[in-house]
C-alpha cells in the first residue's frame, strides 16, 4: 500500500467512527406537580398547585361533598370531579406529548373506584364530571377501563402476583400524544396485565385528542359522602427531543482517527 492510500484509509476510519456514535436524547420537563401539601381541612377548589408551568391556574371541582386535604392527602368522592387547566398561557405552550402519573388509594370507594386522566373542559357545579372525562378508571378490584367522553371503550382485569387492595396506594402512569390521540406505556403498580388492547383502541379512535385533553381531571364516585378515594400525587410532564450529542466513545474514536491522520502526514513528509 502506498502512502496516499494509507492517508485515505485513516481519514475514512475517523469519519465513520464519529458518524456512528451519535445518539438522540430526550429531556423530561414537569408541567404540573401536586402533592396536596396543605393544612388539614383545606378545600381543593381554588387551590394553586405546588408547581405549574403557566400562570394563574387553580383547581376547580364540581361537588356534592367538598374535596379537601387531610394529612397531605386529597379526600374526594361521592360523585366529585376536579380539574386543572392545561391550556397555553403566557410563555407556556401546551405540548402534544404528555406523561401523567397519579398516586391514589381506592380506600372506601370500592364500587366505582377512581378516574385518572383528562377532560374537555373544567368541572364545576352543574357540570357532570364523567361526561367530559377521557382517561382511565381504576375499579375497586383493580380493573383498568379506558373511557372517552364518559363512555367505556374497553377494560382489562387486574393481574398480578397478589390481589389488588383498596387499602394500599398505587401509581398509574402513562404517556399520550394529542397529535394522533394515542396512549403508550400504561403502568399500574403491581400489575402484570396486558394493556395493549386499550393502546390499540386509543390510537385507532384518536381518544386522547387535543379537544379531550384541555384539563387534567381526577375523580371519585363513592355514591355517598362517607365513601372517599384518596390522592397523594398528581404529576404531568412532557418529553421533548433535544439535539443529538456524541457519546463519550465518539470523541475517543474521533481522536484515534485524527491521531492516525497526523501520523500518516508525518510519514508522507519524510
């Protein structure tokens, strides 16, 4: 091999190494974080969340019995829904890709369970919370149902190494994309159930559309004032792609290629 070919080979290796080691990354940004940290007896209606990326947002609810905070946990039930706006405001622009995570306990609301999701508008007195709701209902037995505008689209029964317990806290999390109405990554603490039928239905029917996700919504449907579900955390975040960055190995491999190039040039100069 002559000197010109040696130089060409080294340069090519350096470029290929650098090109192959770039990777895309994603950054998660919290939009809403609510831990219901407030004095006992604090009413939810009109409460400002712990963190929100847009100005002036407050919880609203439509109640038979006013949901309130006890021991830093929200008590809600008896056909009561609560919402928090996601609408663009100020410098904040509502993203298309969202991830919701909510920690709850069924408690005494064992017949109907809880609702975790979004709504097409704010829930106030006189507005039926279930008619504007799109998201998931977790029953007193752990069955997960996909609902859209108040109608049940499909259900998947609880499956896990132990039975679902109304006396334990669980976390339901999932991601959605309002651009096509899809949902993904459905995860319920302790559950091994296959939720793919709900994923397919949401995508095929544009369930989580822009119109159906104007507000975050949670609800309890206890049937009487004594039946209360509990919520200890509500979090909504967005995941956005950021500029590709080279892996640490990229720089090392690129350095090897450049070192070889310099060595080849020195040999050519001799």
